[in-house]
C-alpha cells in the first residue's frame, strides 16, 4: 500500500512538472542524459563495452564461436543477441528465464544492428555452407534507471566495434577486427500527453510506459522502430518523433564516436 | 538463393498493384466453446482467433481490482510453415504477443470489468507474411463477437519497401527479399482512423518513405475495416433471420 | 460457485435424460454426431485435414523431414505424433507444455496408426541406417465440444492419406504419395451407469469422464484400447463396448472414405 | 534385429507355459519414512512403491473440500533400462501415471479424507516388460500397508499375443517382438474379481483374442492377488510375534 | 501446527540427550549406524550397489556409454554424477527437477570420486580425442533417514567397483572390469553446540542441519570437504572434525571392503 | 595440454609469493537502484554485487513469520569466461549460491526483519578462479552498504596446493593444474577471526596441509577484511564531505 501511494505521488509530481514544461531532472525534453562509454572492459570477451546513461548501466560482451551457417544464407556469419535482465539491476526484475521485456529488448537491439547491416556478415564466412562465425551479443543490465533500450543499443554497437575475431584460437587464420560498416543508434522517447520526453529516466516512467524506439543508421535512414507500451499514439506525434529521433541519433552517434576514438579507454588501446 | 526481381512491369509477383491488398475472407463465430471467434484468411494466411471472457482470473493474486487483465497469445501451429515449427512459444511469438496485447489494451474498456480476465488466443494455421497483422484483425472481430466493449476497432496491415517501391500488404517473397517491412495497427472509430495502436519496422527506409508507408497503411486499413464490419454484420443479420 | 451450480444442474439433467433412455441431443446411444472431413486445407503442410465432429473441430497437419532412423529399426521411417490442446479450443485449456491429457491424446492416436501399420514405414527408408523420413503428425485442437479423441484419430489418418512425401524439396528423388495400407478408426464411448454413449459431447461428459477408446483396423481387428477416467468398468460392459466399437468403426470408416473420395474436397484434387 | 521364434515346442523362451506367471516376490513395509511401502519383483522387474498420506496438501488451492486428492508418480531410475534413461518424466511415464492413478482413484475411499492428499510414488529400479502392472501391484500393497481404506485390492497383469498365442505376463522379448500387449488391472474383493480398473492395449488382436486375453488376465490376477494378500499377512503376523 | 509442535518436542528431546552426553539411539558420538552393502543388484546396469545406513537406503547404478571426450582432456573418460531425491524417499522431497540439495549431494559425491582419482580415466579412452567411455553414476535415494551423503558415497564407490565396462555391446573390444585405484569414503557429521555427531540420523537433524562432510582417500589424504548448512563453525571444532573424519573413514572403508569381498553378495559373484 | 611448472624459483607464475594476494579493488555503492552494492576486482575477477531489502516477500507463503528470508544468487555473465556460458543457472552456480547463502545466513541478524526478504545478487562479469570467494567479499560489502545489520563481516579467500606448496589466492592456472583448491570464508568481528562460515575443498591434501591452508587463509582474509573496511569507510567519508 505505501508503495502504491509513493508511486501515485511520484506520478503526480512528474506530470505536474511536465505540464509546467519541465522535466524533473531539469533536462530539456529532447535532451539525453550524459552518455559514457568504456570499451574493452572484459578482457576475456572478444569485445565489450560498459555504457552509462545517467545512472542506467549496461555491459555488453561479445563472444564468438565457429558454427554452421543457416541453410538459406550459407556464406554469411550469424548474429545471436540475448539480454539478461538480472535481478541485480532492478527491484522489479526476477530471476528466471527471459520474460517478454528482456526478449523485446534483445530483439529491438538486434534489429538495429541486423537491419543497418552494421556487421559485414559475408566477411564472417569461413567455409561456405560449412563454417561461419557466430557472433554472440550478450546484453547484461547492471542498473536500470530507465531507458535500458538505448543504453543497450549503444553498448552493443560499441562492443562490436571493440571486437577482435579470435581466428587464431580457433585455428582458422589470423585474428582480425570485426568488420563494422554502419553505426546504428536507437532513440527511445516517452510519450506523455502531448509531450515527447527523449531518453526517459525511471522516475519519469512512473507516468506510464508509453515508449517509442526509432533506430537510424549513419545516413539517417530508419532501420528499426518499436512502439512499446499499452497506449495509442496520434499520427502527427509519430511524425514528430520520427524527425526528432533521427536528429538525436546523429548527435548521440557523434558523441559516442568521439568517446570510442578518445584516449579515455586505456584498456582499449592494447587491442 | 538469389533475390528475384519483385516488381516486373509495374506489377508485383502475384499480379497485384502497389496499393492492393491480398484477398481477404472473414468469418465470425466459427467456434462453439469460445465466447467470440473469427476465422480470417489474408492471402495464404489462415488465422483463427478466440476470445474468452470477461471471466474469473486464477490464481487470485493475478487479478487487478481496478480493471480487466488482458492476455494475448499468438501461436503458430507446427505445420503452419515450410519447416515444421517446434510447438510452444519462441522469442518471436513472445514479442508479437506483447506488442499485439499492447495494441488492444488501450482500446478495450477494461475498467468495466474489474478483477476479471479477457483472453485473446490466436492460432496461425498457415503463415504467409503479415501474420501478426492478420491475427490482430481476427482478434478484433472475435472481441466484437464476444461482446467486449471497445473504443473502436483495431485494424492492422503491413507495408513494405520492395525494389524501391512502397507497397501494401507484402506477401512472403516481398517480406523475405524486400528492403523493409512495417506492420501498423490503427484504432478506427466511426469510419475514422484515430490513432496508431501498433507500430514496428525493420529494414531500411528514409523518413519520407516511412511517412508514405503510414499513409498507404491507412488506406489499406480502411479497406480491411470495412470487411471486418461487414463480416460482423453478416453474422448478426443471419442470427436475426 | 454459480459455475458449480450450473454444472450440477447440467449433470442432473443429462442423467435424468439418460435414465429416461434418451441423450440430450436426441441421438441414439450408439450414434455418432455428424462427421465432416476436409483435406488439403493447409497447403504448406505435406498433408492436412480438418475434422468436425458435431461442434468439435480438430486440424491435423503432417510435416515430413529427413533424419536418422532409430538404431533398432534402421530401415524404417519414424512417426512422431504430437497434440496441442491450445487454450483457444476450450475454456479449461491453459497455455503451457503438454499436460497429461494432451499426452494421452497424442499417444492413443499414435498407437492406432502405429499398431495398424497404416503407414508403410519400410517405404520411408531413404538409406538404410542413415536416412529415413520422419513423419510429424501434429494434432491441433480448435474447438473441444467433446470427444477430441475420435476427431483427432479421423483427422490424423485423413491427413496421412492426403500426404505427399516432399522428396524433391529434400533432394532425394521424386515426390510420392505417402504409402497408406490400413484405415484405423477409434471409437470413444462414455460409460454411464449401465449405459454406453458413443461419441459423447461435452455436456454429456459433465456426468463424469468415464471413457473407453477402442481402435480397430480395416479387418475389424482391435489395434489399440485405452480406458481413460477414474472409474471401474464391469467386464460384461467391456465386451459390449468391444463389439459395439468395432461395428461403429466400420460405419465411420465408410463414411470418411466416401468423403475423402468425394468431390467436396476441391483443394484436395490437385494433390 | 530379426524377430526370433518366441514359442518353441509349446514353451516360451524362458521355459514358461502360456498361462504361467514369472516368479514374483513381494515384501511389505521396506521403507521407514513412507507411511506404507512395498518391494516387488516380477521376473526381472524390480519395483519399489511408497505411500504418503493422508496428509496435508500444499498449496491450499489444490485441496478438494470433499475428498482426498490422489497423486500417482511412476518413475524409472536412469539405470533401470539398457540405454541409460534421462532422469525426469517423459511422455510415456506421464501417461502411465495417469491411467494408474485412474485405476486406484475409484478404489480408494477418498471421501473419508477431505482436503487431504494421498501420494503413491513408484520407482522402477529395473525394467523388464510389464512395469506398469508390476508397479500397480506394488502400489496396492503399499496402500494397504499405509492403512488407506480401499474397496478392495487392485491387481494387475499383462497378457500378450505372441506367435499367434495368447500368453500371460509377457517378458521383454515377447513384449518387443510380440503381436500385441494388453495390460489389465482388476478390482478384487473377497477373492472375487469385481471389475476392470485399468485397460490398455496396443498391437493387433481379434475381438475373440481380446476376450480370451481378459479371461487369462483374470486367472493371472487371482494368483497375484493371493501373493499380495500373503505378503501383507506375513508382515502383520511378524509384527504380532 | 501440530507438526511444528512435534518438531519442537523432538528437537528439545534430542538436545537434552546430547547435553546429557548421549545420542537418542544410544550410539557413541563417533559411531556410524550399521552399514550394509549389496552389489550387483541391478543386472541391467553395468554396476550397482544398495547401501543401507541404519534405515537410510540408497541405490546407485552405473551405466556406460561411448561419447566424445572434453576438448581439454582428449585421452580421458568422463564421469557424470547425478542424484535424484525422488519423493518416495522422504515426505519432504517433491517431484521436479533437481533442487539445490540433490545438486549438492551429487557434486560432493562426485568430488570424492573425481579428486581421489578412484577411476582410472585414462584407461577409459577408446580413441584419443574421438571416443571415450562416459561413466554415468546415478544416485537414487530410497529412504532418507539422515545422512544420504555418506550412504550415497559408499554406494557410488561400491557400484563402481562392481562395474564391468560393456565394451562388447558397443563393439569396441572385450569387456573389462572398471579400473578402480582408490577407495574414497566420506564422513558426515552434525555439529551441535560443542558436540560432533558422526553419521546423524534424521531425528538428530531436527536440531539443525549443521553438517560437515570430509572425504578422504585410502592413504588418509583429504580429497573433498563441504560445509553444508547455515551455521558458523569454530576453527578448533573443524580441526577436531578433520582428524575424526579421516579416522572414521578408515574404519568404514575396511568394513565396506570386507562386505564387498564377502560371500554375502551372491549375485555379485557371477560378474 | 600438459601441466606447466607453476612455481619457478620460489615464485608463482604471476610473480607472486606463496602468501600473496592478487591486487584487489573495491568500490562501494556503485548502483543506484539497489539498496546496497559493491564492485570488486580480485586479479582478473570482476564482480558486482547488489543487495535488495529488507523488503516484502511475494508470494506470501514464502514469508517466514519469525525472520527474514535470505536469497543469494551467484550468476556468471555469458561473456565472463573463455567459452561463452549459456545464460541461466547451472548445477555449479546452484551449489555456489547454496553454500554462499549458508555462509551469510548465520551472520545476518535475520530475526530483526520478520516476514521480509533480503536478496543478495552477485554477477560475475569476468571470471579468473576464486569467483565464489570474491563474490562473497563483494556481497558482504554490499550488505553493509545496504545497512543490513550483521554480526560482523564475512571475508573469503581460497588457498591451494600447487606444485606441493600451499599458496594463497590461486589464479586460473593454479586452480586448473594445481593439486587442491580450498575456498574458505570467515566471520570477522572487531578485527578478530571468529569462525568459519564457508568451507569447501577439492583435490588432495594431507590433514596437515589442510590445517596449514586454513592458517594461510586466515592471514589472507585479514588483509581483505581491512580493504573491505577501508572501501566502506571511503564511501561514507565521501558522503559526509
């Protein structure tokens, strides 16, 4: 009961601020929280990244194995994306097999990477129809303070860019950097009444989970979209979201790109 | 498996124009046990939907004292696809069930049925691209057949980008080889499209193409909406006879 | 509570009618509901059938794959029968893995087909000890108005008779009709007091689930039997059931055979 | 694996006549923790059965306010068969558990124990054809040992058609290569067979052969019934000494 | 409620006796219950043993299969140990997948056998890197009157010593006795206040499950230890346990060895 | 894969002496959502621990009216080891979770929080031998950070026998090729080792070596204990600034 009341108070507060044209943490409506990216943090993984989006934290690790290609794509590598919403990351996550939320998270991140063709899968063919590289992208949530989706997307592409294909260990040639040719970025917004709140934090989501995720590629094409949450969205609102999301993605992409290049990834340099 | 040409002489592989739906067949009230039901064909898709409820929810701690709890289960029969599908939910069907439920939840007047449950079960007997939209269309009709109060009808259709063209209601080859696929569902009330209830997309489209796709989807949805209404009407007319 | 009362009233009504020598739907005690069979309804399946038994509806689809034979039958194909009592078909079915009822259903249907040797499994050997055809028989309940068992049995053998082995698609020769050499029919009855109700509908089963299924082949041999339900059966009653079931099976078999031959299966003709 | 001749000179492979049971050994009260228990050998089958209850049922919503809830679990030890069996229930054991429970339920006086549970757990330590009937025989004795009130004793045995002959209590080769297998359980009261509690069959038999099989099963069951009674008696005599 | 009271009374009684320097069944504190071992009881298994420890009863069966070795030990056989706490054995066991107790049981028994190198795994290599013997040790509890751990350990090593490798059946040479080169014995004690109760029976465990298992090999080396139960153990108490457990193991080992040699295993002789 | 020499010129492969710990880094309060948290590195092990509670337990029948219910979940990230680990608990992690929980249960003052739950979740982000002890060290600190009342601090470390030597805090090669591994956890209160909270061992050691190992573990644990205290202090000093 007390928890319910707390939730009610929180929701009322968030709504009153929104109606006053403000967000509770003082951000502009189209402003992301601070994005911090660190790559190469898991030496045992082929690639890895820790992303902080405000207080939200996600680690993505990339592992690679040699396996058989799918029959209908005999000359292409395989991507398998998995998300674990471990109970460490939120009081609402429970141990157990993936629920619909972690499945949706994994699949939307996967689509951004897959549809932007960020990974050059043909270069991951070892022997046509017989042996290809399987890329496991494992999303591991650490702290869910809202918008795990975008934190995971950024962590996933960053980890891929950090990945070295361990060909030597598998006895199939020399190690090489995973061939990456695009940089998809997802932008998730909360739709509240007539307002769009980009990168909602968890307290903001106490008003409802009316989310829209739009992922775009380097050239500003849309590569994945997902309406998530039980709500109805006005058509015009969607068009507004569309333009906004592609614009914000560009901004975040530059920010992340800078960090990936930057000297702050000491551990990354050696690889 | 090389990509075939999907558009030849301005026509699609099955002879349709860009803005043309596949043939649709809708039958209402096809099951005895369910409170509402619908059989729907859309191209080679064969869908059957059943609605149970409002009914009691067990165990009790799953009840919501302020409104009905909606469940939506999208399921493919093992024989519905080329390669036999292992029975039971997979990741894809879990995601589809989630976004489909979320499309119906704001439309169903849940507050009228506190503590109760409304279950929507949809079986794909044969799949041929666009199953999630076909299922939603069948589910909407089954909900009406069950007498569940709603703010309008949910009508869904996919659009795709195929050989550079935005086309309505892609069939399997277009889905597989096309550049993008975008399933959309609308809330339609009084013959008017009111809002978007479901929206997903994967592939690659410019922002302009997405907008064009939505416009095309609206056009397609209105056509389907009319068929949904007609099917419902036909049943009730028949019953009064 | 109200449901319980409704059930009580229903049971009392059914019982009173039975004691008066009548069934609630006016059928004779040894009378099946109307049987309707449509085959070839699922074009993507290798074979399929929809069976209506009164209001009870079942679809069976047959899919085939190439796989390894069992070590002790290296020159024989494999039949795998599975039943899904999906929650669409009855308010009492719940989503989840197969429970004891769907397992029993699948296994009894399977035994009828297997023990009558309806499918010539030796003709499904592609390469002895290496490659054989696996026949998946998937029973998909649509509407359970009682006696899913017989509806499923009829649908299963009808779908098998409708099946074309997709040898070309698997690159192992030319397509051929699945070799069928028997026509097993199950007959399920409800035992109430001293009465035998053939093909019980669901309302009749409100008096208890005292069922007996007897499957016989074309020559009137018994190939499978299953007492199902928590009850005791008098020996003489069983002998009565035995004779009755074999006789009814013959009748149903002729009925189904007519329909399978008949022109009403437009879609079936092309195959 | 060619089918061997199963009957040679009017005798079965193990030297038995057509109407002869395999050697049976029954011990009552072999477990300390269980409320009732029984160890039973029938040929090479080695079975152990335990009964717990009547006892409380958790969680509560599984209770039946008007009678005891019966559970029956048939389980094979991984080492009980030639090829190691993966632990846990498979489809076969689920079906056997169902029909076995249904054979006991109408015999146990469930109404005497409302809201409670009676659990019958049977482990196959070694399997050699006819495990389900051997298990039921052990379970019946364990129920008596637990003091559970019953309308009589459930006694089970299989018959088979082997090289054209109807034979009693088939062992493994007869089960595997034979033409038909028919497990039957009877309710026996006051030394009289009263009714059929379990009946399954697979294979191919004429109606006459089925009837002959039932007659033979009755004969076999009466023999086993006497051994069940004797085993129970032996324990209680011992206890009184 | 009555059960709780019963438990309380039992616990108080056990504690009062212990404080009076006695065990409820009259044993000395360092005394095992009677150990009875019978091997070869499951003819269909490659090896088997039934162990009674007082009223506690466990069967272990050993099955062997041919399979692939682990990549990092290409010339060694594989041991897989599994325990089923079937509901037959105790009113507190429930049907279902292995819980933490059965997993712990299996793993501690496994460690004793594995770490003492009781089975000569190199002799179980059939073809290096390709084919090795897999030894399945299945622990099947029958009656849990306390200390399933030691009963299972004794049954496991006894069953292994009873095992014949079925090479002929698998077409890889002649049958041979499983090569055993050590005789690990676990000793489990209950720690109550300042007292150590070796081989606790179930009623004794009503005072708590403060257990310590110490497994030693033939030469008195420690090969496995497991503190089990939510309690704190004084360091000196542990040293006392250590010396005591190794001494008791020696005693039990001689006892079991005698029985394995002895004539009382009629069925064992033929193998 | 031949066993390498693990000790060369009296030094271990990574240059450590026999009684030397790997470098340790501890950070407190690294997560926002959790009530208490800790990030810990020990050699290449990277561990993150979170504590939730005392909080309500659902469903109710899992509550204990006399004390808090403790859960402990040890989990390895799929990318934490050389070969990708399938997500979800395996037998090893179930056992580790059990003995770790049992090490903390007698130390946490559970009686202060009847009907409530205290959950300790520990994720191994990278594994390099000694994860269970590193996890317990992180968990202890997270419990303090969450303000959970305890009788002291639980501090854990492993010792091993390697090339005949008893060494402190083995790293991966020593664990894999060594003769024995013995993880130990102590309850430490007022700078004093009070008792043993966790103890496991596998391998082969004489009784004397085991005793020597415990002594060495105590030495190592005291060092870690000081680092745990320091890390906690650092956070609270920072907060007061």
